């Protein structure tokens, strides 16, 4: 088949190419120099290589790509006064090694007093510099290999300059297979690497890099080819898991089926897409939590489907974690994923020695890690993140020991035994394990357009206003609105089935202001506590402790006198801050006070006692307690 005719004028305009003649390709290096200017941007370099190759072909010159590779190779042979250049077989670059000799036996030099000083017993050389776009920190990539079996099998490791420039620190490289020992040999290796980096600075390519995923100044990692990963080696597997495997159409068919089957599954999928809107829309990190004591409802499989939007979704794998981890572990993971959602299964695994589930909802929803010192007693960089957490377990994520700060940031969905989330769990899990990673990349690519981001922000503001028309808090409305926004866009761009979430769909899962209010819950708790201990409020008794007095007649009928120390202990047992609660009750006129204090004196059992005088609710004013209520907001 005949190749289509190339319009050279359009090619020159599109890629802003200089005007070349056939003589330029045959007798000069100007076309090659032009392309090589973009050598550190591999994507741009490849585009221009193809464009200039077509340009050369139109002039009757073939073989530009091969000639360009030879041109690059010629640059690797350093024009230096030094007689020493690297001589490793199949080496990635050829660099100026200064006084150091390099061959298949390793790296060495002749000592001033005779003898040989060894730096490394095998081939090793720096091949890249990486400058982090977030911190400005510079790292170096070392290439090394051991043995003679496969001379092309170079291993690459990226590390900080604080490692390769310090004889004490460089010994840490022994853990990944580099031959280095303490003492003189470690110092020799430091000197060798430093000499090569200095002598060959212009020949070692420098790239932009990042140590975390998500939005950055260049776009969205890992989908920005110009940005390399320079992060913690512990996240290599997680980074590798965020990729595209299988077939998008196969995944899409199953995802559409899952969304149609249950509202819960649709919400979880929406949360996965919503995570990348948290930062652009200025939303706080939040949780979507599936819970239910019945097994087999499909909670975990629903999470797997949502996780497959971005990465390999096996539970307990490199991306989808279980809750058997420390708070610091989750902070570090959230900081690495940054904009991509965090998935954690089985919150019941996060139990303390008393069997109580311990999961720092409020801390993770704050979007920032703890302030910590470094080895030099300075301040270590604070980890931050802007994403969504999708969790599951047998119980609600928030409980009576949490408070408004935590309750506000969680949308909890109960999964009952008679209402499965996923219909064909085993089949669905098998499909998403083999087909994943496409939808997230596509969603981000659509959002990368400034007009699309502006539309996302407009939709969010619209849905937020609708959510606030209901009896809910601002933070609950923010989380709900971003879910509806994400699903609206995903339906339009990915699913294309006109079945997007609505504010009405999500409203039933939002907590009311009263349910979130720590003061309301604290007051309700103390009223219940008085009711439970009614026999101890009869003024005096020979058979039980006396906590205070309930007034049954007179002007104070409907009020209870509680011994202040007893009141404090009751609050402490429930992890309520007594002073904060009393301050709120005083403002609302629910306690009688003397001056600016919180108590009055009452004679109980013949003794003057400092009492909290609290109004008891009438039947008409009773607030129905919510099983999920908690008290942290008044701590």
C-alpha cells in the first residue's frame, strides 16, 4: 500500500522546524543538533525524530533515525584532555572518569605511593540526574552489574546525593547489591562518583522527577512521560501497579454492569474518580466507608472494582491494602498516592490490645502528616495529600470515641445481607484483576484540559449548593458534591449510559447537623447517663453512691443537680471534654451557673456540694440518638 503524501509545510509549522536542505543532512550536523536539544524530553525527542525523518525523506535523504543514533553515540565519547574514559562493556554512557580506571574488573586507580586503590569490584557508573519538581532535591541514578554472564543486564538504582557523597552513608548501597565496604574503599567510591559527575556534567542527562503520584506542575503522574519517579524504593511495587493491563472494553462492560446493579457500587466507583478532583476543587480529603456484619455482601469486591480504575486491585497487594497497618504507614501511603485514592479493606484488623478498632480518621482526613524531626534535629518535610479513602469493615468507621471532626468527613454506607453490593462477586473480581488501569488514565486526560477542570468546578459548586439545602453540614455536603460531580463526568466521558449519581441518591447517606454536632451528642449522652443512674439521684441512700439530686417539684422541676467531680468522671469515661461541653451548655442555657463558672452550690445529704445543674429534656424535645454518634468535636 502506498504511503500517504507528506505535507512538509504543515510538518514545519506544526513542529516549528527550521528550514533544512539536503546538504544540511549530508554535510552538517544541524538537523541532529536540533533534535538533540530535546534529548532530556524523550517524548518530544521521539516526536521530532519522526518529523525530521519525514522531512529528510521528502528531500530524498533516508536513514535519518539511524544516523541520529550514531550522532548520539558520538557525543558519548567525551572530548576531554583526560586519557581515562569509562571502558565497561555495553555501558549506557561513556564518561570521563578522571584518574580512575574502569573495565570489567571494576573501578580502581594507581596510588600516589604505588599499588592499586579499589573503589568497586564491578562495573558501576552514574547515568542520570533527577531534580524533584516539588522539593528541588537532586538525586542520582547509578547503573551497575555483577558477573560476566549478561553484560547488558545493568541494574539501575536512584539515590540521594547525601548517600553517594558521604563515605559513611554510601555503605547502605551494599543492601541492593553494590560491592562497597566501610573505610578507605567507601571513600574511594565516593570520590569516583563525584569525579565522574563533575567531569561529565554536560554528558549525564538531567530529568525532572517526582516522588509521589497525582497532580504536579507538569500534569498528573504517572501519566506524564516527561516526569520520572524518584521516590522511596518501598513504593516501587505500588508505582508499578498503577498501570494499564488487559482490555478496557472488558473492564468497561463489567463496570457498567456493576453500576447498574447497586447504588452502593456506583457510589464507591464515584469515590475512586472523585479522588483526583479533591485538590482542583479545593475539597478536604474524605472517606467512603462500606460496613456490614453480614459476609458475602460484596463490599470488598466493590472496592476492587473501584481500585481497578487506577491499578492492580488484588486485596493486600501493592496498591489495595488491608487495615493491618500503622497510622504512619497510612500517612506515608496517602502522601505517595497524593491524588489517587487509598483503598483499605477490613478495618477490624486495626484493633488495639483491648479489641477496639483504632483508625485515625480525623488525622488522615486532615490531609497532612504529623510534624516530625529529622536525624539532625531539624524539621522533616511534612507529608501532605489530597485524595479520597475508600474503606470497608464489619462496623461503622466512626464510633462513640470519635467526634465531629471525624464524623463530618465520612460517608458511611451500610451493606445488608439481603441487599448485595455486587451480584457476581467471584466473576467480577476475576475480571478486574486481569483488566485495569485504563479508566483513571482516561479520566485524568480529560481533566487535563483547562476547560474540563473549570466545568468540574462549576458542577461541584452547583451540587454543593443543592446538598446544603438539606439538613447536613458543610463538610458532608462537600464530600457528597464531589462524588456527584465525579460520577457526572465519568458517566459522560467513560460509561456513557446516562445513569449518573444525583444529590437525591446520595442524600440518604449524609448525616444531619444534629447527628454530627458533638455538643448535641454530649448533652444527649449525659441525659442518658442520668437516666441510667436514676437511683443515685435521690438525695441520699444507705445502699448506693449519691451522684446528685433530681428535682421533682418546685421551680427547679426538670433540672438535675450533678456532683461536679462525678460529672467530670462521667464525661472522661465517655472521652468527652467536660469543660468544652459545659461551655456549650452554658451558652445554650441548659445549665444554671454562678457568675462566669459552670456550677452552683446545693445542699445534698446535708452537705454543701458544687453541682452542675443541667436541664433534662422533655419528651417533646428528646433527640433520637444515632448509633453512629461520637464526641471528638468537643475534646
